[in-house]
C-alpha cells in the first residue's frame, strides 16, 4: 500500500500526528545540529518517548519497512480531500 505524503516542515509545535500503524504523536520541533533526521516527534500512546522523522514523515531515510515503521500519514480528512481531488494515488 502506498502511503500519502506529508510535509512536516508545515507542522507547528504541539500538532497531533498519526502514524501508519495508528500511534498518536505530537510534533515537537525541527532537529538541531547533529540530531538524526529533520524533525522530532513524541509518542502520546505509550512509553516510547521521542523519535525523529524525515521531512516527509518517514522513520528512516533508507531501508524502510511499512509493516513495522511508524511513518507519519496525512490526517484522515486531508486524505479524503486529496482522494476526491485526484491528487492522492491510493493504488
């Protein structure tokens, strides 16, 4: 299944995000200095703490595994809008 594209550069501190596996996360900030990837998020559902994501919401730059990675997905309403407008290919 192809995942929709997000742009975490548009997020503000405190924005609530959803992972492809259903976890809720909070956007904290862009990364600084030598931190891994470009954005810092915090899990809200459990004790996994914080993690980083690419600009487009992925857990890893390479070697991605959609079955286990908590990649960020667009909000449901936004997905519906993109599908209706034909801008999101769900194939």
